[in-house]
């Protein structure tokens, strides 16, 4: 039954009139101050001084506003800078494919006009353009890639966006928790009718100022100056708001079409537990140690573990993949070290291209005194090519450990530390030249090469630097590991499907028996 508007309380039926009355009562005191202040200045003989100072300040403000307007040229004022960084940065765990999609979003954000904020229709149209562009990045061969997501993904995306919006309201909107939706709706309804009363009050105020024409002229000029300044600021903020809109839509689209929302939590936990039972995802990073035979891979593992756990001998003894757990000072698992079989032929190098998908970080050992690096180059190229062919995966950090630097010429000299920047000593020159040659042969950067000596235990050369760089590489590898587990968990888990079918059957049975 619809209630009669006449039955509502009086204050609701006359809300606009009461609001206008309140505004008038509040404005009366400051309005009366204008003629009283002018009379006081006249009595004190300060009227001319006040007018002169006001004129100088107004002229100064006008010149500044004129400069601002001339600086804001039509061809650049409303066009975002092509080099302007994004309002929000890309996520650390994004793959190359995600970054390519983000680049498309940034291009669309730069091309977006600020006028879209004034229209809900334009906002939705721009959002659709962004969604279609991102979907096309992930499914370029599909005729209609927009719909390539599941219903649970859409619901989860809605939940995440709602959570983010709730946090924004709670953190940035004062007293957001104090207003009900009905109150906001009533304020919006009286907004248009209240504006005419505001304009009428402002017109009356301008007429009152005409008591002193010169003062009124200065006030009008001051308002014009403020309008110019506020217009420039408002234009910037609207352009920034348009970019934020496009970026947030693009970020949500990347989460949707990259498959991150398709992950089943139980599957992700099972995958992590399969690699190590004690740590939840993302868990310890999988660090693989590779290189040719007899280059010091096992010695490197021992140096990192700070105990002799890998077999070390003149003959290669790691014909299989041996795994060790690397822990921190508190006993928490940092990484799982996998000592891979040493390379002896090209087929072994190709093996890395087939199995590198299981690695989150790679430590590649190269002997400084050996020139036969074609197997190393082939293996590293196989790893690079595999990740190039799989842009949805993040390429693992690769640290090149250069062993046996003590065997470089002069072989009898060993008196570290060595300054590899100045290279005043013969051994330092040999080490520096070896690093340059290895970097060239393996298409690597010299800063990714670490010269070490591994046969002296804890006192080995450069082990402190090696430990620090390995820990840094492990930190860099964590987003890639999380992404690897996410993609693995996307594979259909038939046990989960069977459990869902059983649950549906029990629900139907209960519904029938009621």
C-alpha cells in the first residue's frame, strides 16, 4: 500500500524550504559585516589604503592566472603525457603476458578523455573497450574473447571489487559509516531544487556588494581568478580520475582473463604440500643448480647449506636430481635446492628446456678456467626459449656462479680480496677478463656473474656476497612460484569435480525428501 505524501512528517514535506531558511539565517551575520566593515574603514581613514592594496593583490593574481591560462595550451592541457607513469603500478607477480595486457590498458588510459566522468554511459562504454582489449590479449584467436571466463570467476571478481570499494569508502570518505542509503538518496533528490536557491542567494549577495562599487569590482575580479585556478586544477583531477577508472577496470580484467580467479584453494594447497609438507603456499622457492660436470655444483650446494650434504668427488656423483632444504637462522624453509644432473652433451642441455618449468630460480655454475661453454650456452638458450614460448609464466631469476677462479693465471697466486674494478693485480685482471668472456659467451650481464671459490668451506672467496645475492634472487622468485602454482591448480581436478557432484546429489536428495 502506497503512503500518502501528506501523511509524512512536516519537516519531510518542507525539507527544501527549511533548508533554505537555515542558509539565510546563517548568511545574515557575514553579509551585514560588509557594510559595517566599509563604514569602519572610512571612519579610520584606511579606505584608500585598503582599496590600493586590494587592487595590487588582485592585479598580481590576475597576472598569475593569465600566465596559467597561456601555459595550458589547447594541444597539451587536456591531453595526458605519453610518458606519464600509471597512477597505480603493475603487480609484482604479473607474467610477461600480464604486462603486455597492462601496456594496452595504459595506452587506453592515456587516450581516455576526462569528459567520461560526467556520463555513466561513457564510463560503461570505455570500460567495455578496456575489457575487450584485455580479453583479446589473452585470447587473440577467439572470435568473441570477452566471455572466456567461468561463473565462479565472475562472482569472485565481483566480491573482490566490492571489498576494494568498501576499503576506499572506509579510508577516504569521512563519516561514510554514518549515512544510510536512504538519506543519501533524499539529498540527491533535493540537490537540483536547492541549487536555484543557492544561485538566488549568491545573486543577492553580489547586489549587496554594490554598496561599494570599487570593492565589488575587486571581489568580482578575485572570483574570476579563482575560477581560472580551480578550472585548471579540476581539469587535472578529472583527467587523473579518468585514468584511474580505466586502470582499475583493466586491472580487474587482467585478474579475470589471466585465470587467477579460477584457482581452487584446496588444489593450490595440495600442490604446495606435494613439494614440501610443512610450509603453506607460496612456500619455499624451488632453486635448481645446473652446469656442466665437475664445475662445483655440489660444492655450491654445500656452501649454501653450510654443511657437507652433497657428494663431492673428482667424479660426478649426482646422476639424479638430489634435493635439499635451505633454511634461515630461525629454521624456516627458504628454498628447496635441487642439484640437477651435470651436462655432458647437447641432449643434456636440451633437457633443461623440457624441465625448467618446475624451477622458480636457477643457479648456474660455470668454471672460470674452462673455455668449453657451448653446452652452457645451449642450456641457457633452451630455458630462455621455453619461457619466451610461454608468456603466461614469469621467467625465473638466473644467477651465474663462476667457480674455480683460483685456477686462473697466475695459478700460484691467491691473496684475496681482489678489486675487480681497478684490477691492479694480475689475478684480479685474469678474473675480470674471465667474467667479461663468460658474459659474452653466454649472452649475460656481468652484474649477474658472481666469482667464487668453493673448496675452502665457510672461508671461501666471495661466499658472503653469494649468500646475499641468492637470498635476493629467492625473494625475486616468489611471485613466479606463486604464478606457477596458480597455473598448475587451473588444471581440472577430477576429485574436486566428483566432490561437487556428490554435494549436488545430497542437496537434490534433501529437496526431494522434504
